């Protein structure tokens, strides 16, 4: 049966209310009834798949306040961007396990920040087991949307990331369609590698509103196609048959003008659907700071604006999945 509403995906759990990727963030999203949750993965020094939005973790853990790790602070170039901080690949899992989660946006989400320094960092296996347990407890299938971060960069460190992912999914009982699995990345190369390894799931290619995918930049230089080019009909023609869908920055659907007025929905959803591709979008958030100008209200950046007005444009475009930070608001709105 076709879906009557888009898949509502708890983006890093429920980070509108709890520090992203923390145990309580996932517990809350699952309790609020999301269809799936989305862990991001990076790698530790000893090859453990760690659930963090980025491999640089000073903004989402207490590592900067831990004197025993002061000497690990360094500067690296990740996907062409220079970053200074602490990186998961320089820490063993046992070291990472001593760290505690922190709210990434404390100025916007002070209530979430009140839960800082209370919960350990999770591994991918922890999230997979958590979702399986929730599926059994709630009597419904709950999915995992696994986002693989910085695959080309991580492989260059000496890891075969697709092999690590395959081993973890197989060991956890998620590799052969046991529960709904979606795998997504901003790099198509790692998606292809996992598909060739026989991992059963839905493969989604993430598209930024600007820039180029790092795997293709590494291979082709300036000849690499931009994300914008990939979202056009000719680019979608090339994707059809290689992935199951795309996941786009919501601005690619809303198409705001320079004054912040929405001109969308753009053609990208219909164009993708015409080629048999599903379309997800990210990230539906209610705070003024994240809304297109037309839908912002009073009260400052952290106040909720007319998020339902913005989300209605996305819903009416016919998307197949939405990533939400406030799981309860997403479930309530997109299931009406």
C-alpha cells in the first residue's frame, strides 16, 4: 500500500528537547511515535562506529573541559575544510565512552542544554539495539536512517568504512531487511559500495543546496558535478537506477527569493518522482532561526514562528520523508 503521509524521521533523535544523539534524545523520539530515527556515524581510533554528527566533537561533548584530552586538540582538513578541535579518530572507543553529550545549540535550546553532561556517547550498535527493542515494545516496525559521514576522508585514514558498516549491521541483525533500514550519505561512492556488499535497504543520496560531493571532488576535481546539477532533470536521469531516492535541503523545495519569500514548491520533487526516485527533505524545525524569512515571527531566534506554514509547502510538494527535530510536532503535523 502507498504511504498516506511522509515518513517522519527523528533527526538525531529528538534534539529539539534533548542533546542530539543522546540516549534520552532517541528514547523521546521513539516514545513520540516517529517512523524512524537517524543516527550519524563516524569512526573511533580503534574502528568503532560512533554516533556523532561530526568527527570533530568539541561542540557536542564535554571533551574541551577534560584536561586528560588537552593534548589531542589539533587542526585537520576534513572534506576540504580546515577544522580545529578534537576528533573521534584520535580517540579509542574506551576514551570516547568516558565523554558526556552536550547540546550543540545551547543559545537556541537552553532547555535541552539543561541535560548536558549527563549521558554518554553512543555507538551505532547501541542505537540499532534500542530501535529493535522499541519496535518489539510498541508492536510496530520502527526504522533506522543511517547517515554515513565523511566516507572518503575516513577511508583515507586506512579504514574501509563500508566494511565496518557491513560487519556492524550484520552482527546486529539489520543487514538483510529484518527491520526497515535506510542508508544515506552525501557521497554516492559509499552507497554503491554498501549496495555491492548486499546490504538490504533503501539507498538515499543526500544533496546540499550548494557545493560538490567530496568523493567526486577527490576523483574528478573541478569536473565533479555540483549538488545543484545533480538535482536537475539530467542529473536525476543519471541517478535513476543507482539509488532509491534523494534527500534535499528544504530550501531546494521552498525556493525562497532574496527577500525570504517562498516561490516553491520547486520542480525537484516532481522531477525525482517522474524518474522513480523517492524524495526526503531536511530539516523541519519550528524555531525562527531555521525558518525561511516569510514564516518567522516575533520573539527572537529561539521562538517558534509559523512553522506549520512552511511545513505545509513541503508536505504539499509530496515528499516521501521529512527529518524533524521536534518529534511530537512532526508526527502531529505530517500525519494529519
